């Protein structure tokens, strides 16, 4: 067998075999991945590197929260004293206060407790959730002046992309809207900062058919649906428009759907 391809090409009935061998050898040449929009992409035996994949549901944990810093320093005036009730968040919270909670400065302490919702440590987050809910339940009228300071901690909790943290933050928002006077209407200008994540997780639900699941508060899709309904009900006439802008698949549960008028009989 002749090893020179030129000599083999001169033989009869062999040019096709030579071409196939050349194509086979060319396919075995290693291909380099090069970045896009560079001169290297014009070189032979190169392939443009594809763009990296983005996982929108990837968790983004917070390194350290303000609540964790204050807790390690001993500046949090409460400790856990028992087990919390997951079914009814309005029941008495298992938090033991070192002082009277109503006498605390809500403008200073409530944002710190809400910031602890984004903590990745379960015990620290549980103390922050129960402390924030207890403060809101004891003095709901003090929530409205502090509301602008709570937007950034709530937004930080939503940006972690952790379902447990998002559910806890949504439950705190529900409690503020239910108990705080005029809190629902005051939250309307901040929908663009808070409801962006709700559009991602709204359709994550479980189809149970005719079954009934008592753990509705543990499914993020149902919690988001309940929160949006409550915001629309307590947010005034402009709430639905702003919710619809951030969550296009949301349907109003307060106002009836527009129906075509029935034709009149002649």
C-alpha cells in the first residue's frame, strides 16, 4: 500500500478513496474553542465558545446579614423560647423579649429583623421571622412610618432565590398588609422592587386535582397567589395595574371580568 497520497491519486479508481481519507484525517484534527467577536474566530480549526448558561433559579446566598452581626454582638433584645406554629402565623410567637416590645424604636429594630429573613442559617432566620411577626402584631400602627426602610431588606430576601426565604418574606408582607393601616396602599409604589421574583415562581405549583393539601403555606406558587390577591384587595384602585405590569399572568380576583353585552332582541 502506497503511503504517498499524490501517487495514489494518479492511480485509477482511487481519487475518491484518497478524498475520503483526507476528510477523515481533517475530522481528527483537534478543534480549539475561542472567544466570540475576536480575530481568533477567523482562524482554521476553531469553534466559537458558546455563551454561558444562566440559571435564573440558582440560589444566591447572602454572606452575612445585619441581623446576624447584631445577634452575634448581643444587641438583639429577644431569644427563642419554644417551637413556632407554621400553620397559623398569627398565634403567639415563641419569642422571649428582654424588654417591652412596644417600647422599642421600630424605625431602628424592625428593618434589622426583616433583614434577618435573608440569612441562610435556619436558627437565625427563625428568630428573625418570629421577631418581625411579633413586632408587627404588637404595634401594627408603627409599621407605616417604617415601610420605606423595609423595602431593601425584603428585596434582598427575594434576591436569594431561596424558596423558604421567599415564602417567609411573603408571609411578613401579608401580615403587614392585613394589620397595618394603609400599608397596602403605601406598598403600591414599591411593586417594581418587590414583585419581580414573584413572576418567576408564580406558576411553580402542584396539580392535586380533586385533592386537598393542608400545607398550602409551604408551596411558593400558592403563597404568591395569595399575596397578590391580598395586595390587590388592600392596595386601592391602582394596585391591579401595577401588579399586572410586574406579573402579566395575574388575573384580577376583585374586579369582575369584562363581558360582552348581550344582543338586544328586535
